[in-house]
C-alpha cells in the first residue's frame, strides 16, 4: 500500500472541479458502492484512516472521489458548513 497523507485543499477550487466531475459523470459518491469499492481497492486507498483524520478536522464531512483522468483525481473530504476541503495524496 502506498503511503499517503491528508492535505488541505482550496475549497472553492474543489467546488469547481467537483462540478466539472459531476457534469461529466466522473464523480463517485459513497452511495455508489460498486464504483467506490472498485476505486478504493484498485488504488489501495486506506479509507478508514483517511476518514478518521477528516472527521477530526470537520464536524460534518462528506467523502467523494473524483476520477476524471486528471491530476486533480482522488479522494476528497469536504464540509459545506465549514467551507473546507481535504484531499488524500500519495507520498512518492
């Protein structure tokens, strides 16, 4: 499993790429269990640890995966109430 860390991501930039991914059908929500599980499994994402870190930062956090084939792809956690966003990034 690749080492990863959670980093803060610009919330307003995130909203733009979230909208773009949603419009193109490349947004994966947790409720889409098949696509979500496939993405997490193929990329060896430690979802449990990432979620725990995100919940420490935000009271209400929503996870989402953006999979557009761009450098902005990945697992994000965001809070609309707190206008904040975190992204899981791999360490090279």
